C-alpha cells in the first residue's frame, strides 16, 4: 500500500502560488481542489505523467476524512475501489484536475477573501456566484 503522493510540477506551482496568495496550507488547498474536481461529473483521467512536484503523505492530505474522501471518489467512479486505486492514483488525478479549477476560481475572485466566499456559495451549476 502506497501512502505517498507526488504531484505534477504544474500542480506544485499552483499550490505554492495559492498558498502565498491565500495563506492556506497546501494540504488544505489540495482538499478543496479534490472536492472541486468531484463536482465535475466527467470521468477522471488517472494517469499523471509528470511527478516532479510536491510529495505528500496520505494522512497529511486526507487526515481524519480519509474514509470520506475514499467514499466520495468511489461514488464518482460509480464502483467500489481498492485502497490501491484510491491512493495515490485516483486522489492524485482529482487533485490535478481540481487544482486547475481552484486556481481559476482564485483568478476569478481576485483575492483570498472573495475566493473563500465564492467556494462557500458555489451554485448548482458548478461555478461561483
């Protein structure tokens, strides 16, 4: 069982920029990113080729919510998933997709306060009000 996840270089850069802009730690940003990705009903691409980014421990990313993240990802996949499928592969795939969404939301909001407010008030259409 693998308890380590390595992001792409692009995701690492986005996490660092968002961390500097918002003051939120990369693991919290990663959780937001995964949640945003899970809102997209499109199937996820599992393969992350570039692994030159930040390395995370599973507990740092999922913590006490590990079971919830696994259940949400299994629901998104519409099937039972093994621990090996869940982490790091599927979790990382959702992180990679979600960080692009989160960075876009930050750019739209313009600052961290508006970003958080927008994330709280996300509409059913999947974008901020």
